[in-house]
C-alpha cells in the first residue's frame, strides 16, 4: 500500500479516552480523517510511519496553517472501521473554508485528499 485517500474530516471534539477503544483522549484541535477504505489498523499504522505527516490547511488570501498526521489511527474494537488523526498546529479563521494539502516529501508513500474536503473553524 503506497497511498491512502482521505474522503472526509471532522473535528475530534467528542472522542474521549476509553471511547471506541481509544487508549488516550484525542486533542480537541485535531481532525479525524475518514479514509476511502479502511485497510485495518496495522496497515494504517505502517503507512503512517513512512508517509510524510505534514499537511497544510490553505485558503486564498489567508496564511497556510500546518497540521501533522499522528502515527497509527483510531479504530473500532472489532477493527471494521477507523480513521486517522490530524493535529492542527494553530487556529483557523472563523468562516473561512480551508483545503487540505499533503506536503508529499516522501513521494513513494502519499496521502491523497478528496477535492471536496473542506475544513472550517469549530
């Protein structure tokens, strides 16, 4: 597996330690990223260790905001679903729609993002 595709994102404000089998709380300034398909926790964990973790949230006329993909991900207890966690480094401007762009420093393992994914401040 050399590519993983993000199909949607949502603020991780409701994920607490112990919920859905998550061993620790997800930061409130993080996005859960739903993948096009969930290949299983082990595959996502391995991919996240070699793919470039840096992303940028970009909007015309606004400064880019850096975000970093956490290693591994979160998954249901039975492993049938999961998501990755993208930690946003600073606040977004209210009312501005940001597009998510991976940096791709390691071109052998790439994150892809659906063109309709937009991120707005909480």
